[in-house]
């Protein structure tokens, strides 16, 4: 018995260094990126093993929240700055000022690259735009999109792929960029019309670029590295930054209550180092570094986007605090009125287009114009107006703990009302559009 105990003790002692030398990273990033960093980091630090826990950003936040202190992963790595604000608000991030790279500038445009309070750091830069398949649009006689509004045209019906902000932190940033650029009501009008033209809501953010790459979709909204990595990997695609975009940091942070804090710091420092930044430029990754291009002389591919120039011409000054405050409201409203009611939204959108095409000039006259105006209003107006979306009590409810029975009941009731109202509105819009077409 004693011999067995000694053997077990020896095995545990042998395992201890391996466990102590493990860094677990929660990230939404694709395998091409994470595997490149894993290989390079483990080569530089052979005594440390890097484990990748791939989750979409929303699921990643929930995982950190649910894991007890002392057992949490070391690093959170994602594109959405508002997600880090949520984690910081919940006191789930730890400061790590000693790993910052002093060569990284303070700002990109007017936006801080590193969190001013020191809870997270920019590791790459990201913009949001449109990926499109050049062969697809030629075959379907579609003009190349340049602005978000280009994807709202009737000829784009059925050719767009989207995902949901509840499934993708990068889609959440895209949605917020549009909402902040156009204002709440007009921004939701754009989102509803774009979604009405969509053929599908994909399960993950990479479902959109994958669908565009293989010709399932003609175009879709994505974070820039999806578009750039596809382009530089020789897929028949292109990517464009609309004037209404934002350049913001994709961040990395140390998680509070992690198992191996010092090892986690080493990984963060590596991603911010010269070697870690150069990895971003590999064709399959194609991200924008936080290090100035002057520090990466000779490494920047010809024609590679310059984030400083994009930031200068961008019309959106992204407000991460605003995005964080309404984080769960935006996700819930999108799901209840778009994700779960896509079929009805598509039908309403098509009925409006069909009526406009059939009526021609008469669509803007008399009773037909009145009916179509009502149909558009029902189909493309958000169920939550700007005033309510700014109500602190309303926002506080959605930021509350859903494990609280009272909070969960209130949210579930509101979501049910939105879902039912969206269905009724879309069905009524379809009916009104058909009435107009019959005139």
C-alpha cells in the first residue's frame, strides 16, 4: 500500500511542473491564427504549454463568469473591446502593466490602443467592412459594394450572408459601428434591411467569410482580417472598408483568478513583441499590427491596409462604454427580431420589392405609396426606440444576472413580446405590400 502511495506521489510530482507551465487562452480567433501563435510561443518557451479554448466571445465571457477563482484560464483574447469592458465591469480582469510593449503608440486615431485603466491591451487593430466574392457578383450581375447601404438594394435580395451579435463578438462590433454611425433608429433600419436581404444567419462569425469564399453568399459584413486573410490566401474575394467604419484594437488580457498568472503574462508579452506582431502579417492571418509600420519595415505586404489612414477617414468614433452599456440589449433585440424571425423578415422584404417592381412609378403615388410606406415602417423599424435604449433602468435589467429568477422572468417576458411583435409586424408588412401590388 505504501509503495502504491509513493508511486502515486511520484506521478503527481512529475505532473506538477507540466500543469504549472500551462497557459490556457480563451479566444474566438480561427485556428490558422491560434496554431501559428501556439507553435511560435512554445518554441520560444519550451517549458510552457499553450492550450487554446475556442469559444465565441459571448460564450467566452459566460465561461469566465462561471469558473471559480483559482481555476480560471489565464488569458482572454478577442476582437471586441466592449467584451473586455464587460469583463472589467465584473472584476474578472487583472492588470499586467509589466508586459506592455513601449513601442506601441497610445492611440489609433482618437481611440486608445490600450485600456486607460490598464485592464487590457490592444494586440492587433481591426476594422469592419464588407467581404464579397468577385466571381459571384459578376455571375449575378451585381455591382461591387462600397458602403453598407449598397447591401440594402433590391438586387441584393438573397445574396447576403450575416451572423448574429449573440454568436460573434466581431458581428457585435459591426452592428455597433452601424448603430453609432447612423444613430439607433436609422442604424436598426439598415440592419433590418440588410438582414431582409440575407439568405442565412450563420452559426459563427467565420460562417460568413467561409460562405463568401465558396460562393454560398455574394457578400457579407465581417471584421477585416476575415476579408484580408481570404484575399491574401487567393480566394476569389475582395474586401472594402465603408466610410462608416471604425478602427479599434483587438485586445488581450490577463484573467483575474487564473491558475498560472506568470505564464499567462509571458504569453501576452510574446503577442505584443516584435516576433508576435510579425506573425499577424502571415497571409492566413492578415491582421493589422499595433506596432507602427515603421517598426515592421520590410515586413508589410504590398497594398496592405494602413490602419492610421483608415482611422483618419473613418466617420465613426467608436464608443466602447456605450457599446458595453447596451451589450445584451443589442444581442437580444437582434435575435428576437432578426435571427429567430429571418423567414418572416425575408418574406416581408421580398413582398415590398415585388410590389415596387410591379408598380414602377405608381409605387410612389396615391394608395400604393401609402400602403408601401406602412409596410416599410412595420418591417424596418426597431421595436425598441432610441429613448428606451438609453434608459438606465432598462439597460441595467439586461446587464443583470439571469440566474436571478426575477431578472430572468422580466427579460424572458420582454423577449417573448419582441418575438411575437416582430412576427406580427412582418406578416402585416407582407400583407400590405401585396395589397399595394394588387392596385
